[in-house]
């Protein structure tokens, strides 16, 4: 069984603003907005939702399959991911477009203003999943993350037609996707991921109530920032798991991707939703405490020690037999 992770692969340009965006925004003048922010620094990092999730899964000991479209400038990035156990053999390489770019500025309140250039990502609609499945075996899950909308629709439709269990993670596409697009991406998902704001967008744009969303998906995982995570299920009680305490946040980009990696890893190991949330929160901490989405290093011993401190010795004991970090 394998995990196929479809979505964006990008280079991140991350900047920090020393104030709060809210201090420069006039609510009743937003239709005339024209602002600029003097930033303190610039970091250029590897990123993209699918690549970030794959990096997290590889660090935990799995070998995820990256499904996405990149430019010919991907060679160094590919070598990096492969050193972290990511299968890149099914990545589509464009002959004409550059790998996507994500440009993001964060303020002192961890609010963000970002722009995204899709580049080669627009060719993800040319990727068919079946040849990948023929190569690597029946997927445990196919995660369909933010990507070219036509590519996301193609992957979602193929999963439904071929009976692959899929995880809907529309994320950034929810902001400008209409109700019809969102309904098509969500319908039939085994798991739906969103944060709290995105959850509101889903119900608002689709016209579905929370109950109606759960009629269409098996499980809805809603991250709550510093308050942790809530898991809603069609046939089970709601679960709430607190975030890891004593965190020193530095930069939030990629935190949600790391959470998804931890959650999926736990499910692949046969653990329950509570342990999946805990593992996701633990991995997310490693991202928020650094600049960059793939700059963390996992130590097996330190990771399990922090797990026991945050969630108890039983949680660490359940995770320990499966964890295969790259460092002792």
C-alpha cells in the first residue's frame, strides 16, 4: 500500500514584517486598497503543499509518492526530496514553464499576505493516477491538495471512478473557488482537511450545513491553530486534541502541511484519530518553530520525548514502534 500526495510543488519566498497588517488596513476602504510593507528579511525555501507533506512523511519513516508538475529547474529540489525518502518518479516535468513560486509576508501576529505563481503546476491536469498506481501499488490514500483546479478535479474524479480512497485538502483554493468547484472536490472524500476559517468557507460557498458536509465525507479534520484540532466523523463521536504546549512560534508557513503528514502517517500505521491528531500536532511544531517548511530535522529520541511530555507516555509508546526518523 502507498500514499499518493498530489498538489503543488513550489519555491517559497518568505518575508517578515515587523508590525501588524491590521494597523495599515482601513476596513471601509478595502475596495481601494494600495499598501506596501517594508520587510525585515527574505528567505528563499523549498515548498509547495504536496512536497511539504511528502517531506514530513519521509521524515517519519514512510515513502510517499509525490504527484505534481514542475519545471526543468526541479533537479536540485528532486535530489533533496529523494534524500528524505520521497518517491519522485511520477513527477511531471514541464518543458516550457518554471516550477511554481509562493511569495508570502508574515506580520508579528502571524497573519499572512501571499501570492502564488502556478507556472508548471498548470500542467498537473495532464497527470493520470492509474499508471502511478500500476507502478507503486494500490494506494492507502490519495491526498488531493491545492493545485491547478482542473488537475484537482481530474484526480478527484479518477479516485471516485477507480475506487481509490481520497483525502480532500482544497486549502488555498477555497478562497477563490466557487461552490460548484468545492462541492466536486469534497464529495465522496474519505477525509476532508481544513482549518477553522476554511471550514466556514466550505459551508458558506457550498450551501451545505456541517451535517450535510459529513453526509458526503467520512471524516472532517479541522485544525484550530493554537487550540489544537477537532475531528468530526459521520459515525463516531467528535474528538478534540489540544496543541503541543510551550511552543516558540517563528513562522507559520507549512504548519498545516506538517500536520497532515503526521495525521496520514498515523493512519497508515493503523493508529486511531486521537493519535493521528497528536502526531500531526507534534510534527507541525517542528515547522512553526523554524523559518521554512522543510528546514526541520527530526531526532527519534527527542521527538518521542516531546510526545510523552505533551500527550503522555502511552501516546509515545504507541508511536515509537512505527517511527523511523532519519536521525537517532
